[in-house]
C-alpha cells in the first residue's frame, strides 16, 4: 500500500498562499530539498560547470514571496538559480531543456484564484516529476536529513536572470506551426487571463500574421483568472461575435491549457480539439499506434468517433501528468483532457495551450474550413458536471448515502450507455461529479440529489 503524500498533489504543491504548505518557510525547504535531489541524481552538472535550476512563475502577487524563498533554498545548497520571470508552464519546461538546466520550477496555481499559489517541478528533459522523485523531495522536507548540508564561501550558489526567455519560448511555439504558412487574413480574439501568457501568445500570433483583439493582458498580481480566461469564457465568446472573428483563444493562468471559440461564438473544449486533431492525424497516418490518450472525464462520444475511424482511445485518471506518463510509457503522441490540457508530443513535454491552438489554426488553414465545421466531426454525448466545495476528503466508502445514490443513478443511466463518475479534485477542495446519459432531466435529478448529500456530509461553509 502506498504512503499518502503529505504536500504534493496531482500537480505539484498547491494551496492558499502564505498558509501551509504554500508558505515561504516550506518553499525554502522545498528549494533545498529539490536542489539536493537533482544535484545528487547526476554528479556532473548538465552544463559541465555548476548545477542549475530554472525558476519561472505566473503573475500572482505571492509569486515574489515564493520565488525568493525557493531560490534562497536552492542557492543555499550550492546550486545556481536562473530566473526567467513570468512565463507559461510549458515555456518553463522548454527553457529548462534549452538552457541544459538540471531542473525547472514554476510557481503557479494554474486556473485557481489569485490568492492560491503552487510549486511545480520539471526534470531536466522538461517532463514533470514521477512519484519516486516527489517522494524523495517530500521526505527531505520533513526529515531534516540535510540540515547539516551547508556549502560555504564560493560553494554557495549564484543567481542569474535570463532576459530572453519569452523570446526563446515564442520561437519554440512558432516552430510547431507549418513552415511557410501564415495567419494572414485570420482575425483572432485572445484572452490571456491576466496570466503568464500575456506576452507570449499575442507575440506568436502577431508574428505569424494574424489580426488580434487581445484582452486579459494587463496583470496586476490580483486579477489572474478573475472573470476571464478559460475558467470564464463567456466574454471571449461574446467578443468573437462582436468582432466577427474567425477564432477565440482563452488560456488559464499558466497557459498550459486552452479553450477555443468558433466563429459563431460556440465554445470548443479539449475533447473537440482531440477529436479534430485525432481524426486528422489518423487520416494522415501520423497518430502513433492509432491511439488518442484521454482521461475518464472525456466525453464518451470522443472514443466512439475515434474508434469508428479505425483508431482507439485509452483513458487515464484525471490530470495531464497521468496522460503524459501513459504517452511516454506506450509511445503515443496525442493526448489531453476535456479541460483544455493538450499534449502534442512532437512539440511539447507538457500541456501547452498555445501549441494546441496553433495545431487547430493550421488545420483551419490547410482545409479552408471554419472551426465550426471542423468541430462537427464528432457527436458529443449528453453530459453534466457538478462541483461541491468540501471541508475534507474522506473515502467515498465512508459516505454510504452518497454511494447509494451513485449506485441508483448508475442503474438508471448505464443501460442507455451512460455512466456516473464521482471523484475528488487533486488541486482544489472540491468533489467533482460527472453524469452521462441520454436524458437531461434524469441527469439533473441525480446530480442534484448526489450533490445535496455531499453538501450535508462534507460540504464547506463557503
């Protein structure tokens, strides 16, 4: 039986900023522990001089606090720090590889409100850490084992700042778009969520020739994800209609995900993107092992569509890390989540909202079809999702009334090809419920009953 993690969740460390575990004190210990682990994984620095760790962040106010604490911990272990400033999570992963660093750290809480923050780590190759490395770092944070490791004099680390990190990532993202193709004549509305992509996404699209209407690009430290971005796409859809744009693009705070909007103002999610690109790659013979990797939250219609075309869909638990792990283990090259994390293995090592948008734009240019027509390639099964904020996360086996309702709901929807999925969020204090089935009224009734039971037993006050 595996031992539960103490601070790492499904996507690094995350929580309310300045409350454990997202405090300066714990960030310093994380910096020391990560530096020790990565320094000792390879006795020779990747640049053959000194071990170095890249540190990037999104635009949250608390990023300054955590950046300084983390870097102090890293430097105290005799490892250099390379500051790259605000940059999308996939940009930090890319720059880590580009600079031949020994690890990368990004300070972000992704789609969460500004008063949350988090810390995610990347290996030298730009992939997220596996459980073993996370366990090693976590054990050192709590054990005090490296308290006596104190380099002195010229063995203390040195901090540097790289000013062209955004430019490096911009060129990398552009390289995922077909050489010789431009976006001239394409009008795009872009919502940067006042987050890490406020410079990079507009720069890439503008350099490729698109006409842009940009908003959500004035971060002030407290407005990230606030009524904008992929968590609040209503404004994006209305602006697409208002400006008669060809496409809308909305990121979350760290831009590792994307939601799109077609020219009619209809939202296009990660399942749509997987269907469009999966079918295109399948037809072109470029879909590795004819397989798309999705998660248990993806709509059942996606699998039906890919299978009808001669391909296959395999599902993982929720979290782009699990998608990437399976892709690496089995050699797949396309995967993602309904929420907008999309991984195109030829171009990125993690979810990359900008690269995903560029793949759709290249398909629109190649086929000459608007996004609305491309999205008609599959049929979505009726699906209803609900979230309940919880004060704790006991095993659902302990919530007999909830489980009884789930079983009854399954008994009603399964005979018609439906399903019920209840799980806890790995990044927020929430229980998430998904119901698929042919009858909207039936789904709404069971969703209401199950959520009411959850609220009675473990619901948070606010």
